[in-house]
């Protein structure tokens, strides 16, 4: 069963990476249709794709890179996600989350993933837990749901979960007319 889980995880990770590639290509084509159109979503999508490509298990296997052991994978993923957040903040420094809800969704998604990666690293490598418990199941489901949320945000650039609206309420800002 563990071998099956390993293969499913690898192919699911590759599918998510492929989704970020498709989001990049979609945004590249849709923004290139409009002359001098804003390419912010295209650059965010490219950043996400390159980050996920760097950590993809099938890419590592193809190039015979063994740096993605369980001991280091969670740290590598955390560093890649934090680097990705930094790059996205640089790309979108003059862009509002009201115009680009995808910015909020992607940054929030990456922060959630980082916290889960750190939790798993601590559980497995520091606490040396080897038996599966609720955190592992929560991690598996949540990371995949968050990845799907980020993909939907990059394709639609809509506030489909109401996070921008919630952000406005928390900051005490009025709804736009």
C-alpha cells in the first residue's frame, strides 16, 4: 500500500505542476491578445510553475536528483514556497488584491502550505514520529485542496471564496460601489 501511495503522490504532484504550466500558458495567451495588456497573472503563474517544477518528484527522478529525501523534502518545499512568495510580492508590488484576487489566494495558499510543511518536518524529523496520525491525513488533503484553490485563482482571477471580501471586512474597508 505504501508503494501505491508513493506513486499516486508523485503523479498528483506532477498533475498539479502541469496545472500551473497550463495556468501560465492560459494567462500568456489571454494577456497577449490585448496589446500592452497587464501580464501580472502570467508572471505569477510562471513563478508558481517554476517553483513546483523545481520540487517535482518526477522531474527529480528524470534527472536522477536524490536531494528530495523525506528528511529534506519539507525544508526544500518550505524554502521554495517562501522564495515564491517573495518573488510574487516583487512582481505585484504595485498591484492591489482588489484588482488581482489571485495574488491573495496564491500568497495565502503558499503560507498554508509552508505551515503544513514545517509541521510535517517537525513531526517526522524532530519528534521522529513514524506512525501515521491525523496530521498526516490533514496535510495530504489540505495541501491538495490549497493547490487546487491556487490554480482556480490563477485561471479565474476571481474572489470565488470571498477572501478579498473578508480581507476588506477585517481591515474595516467599505465595499466598492
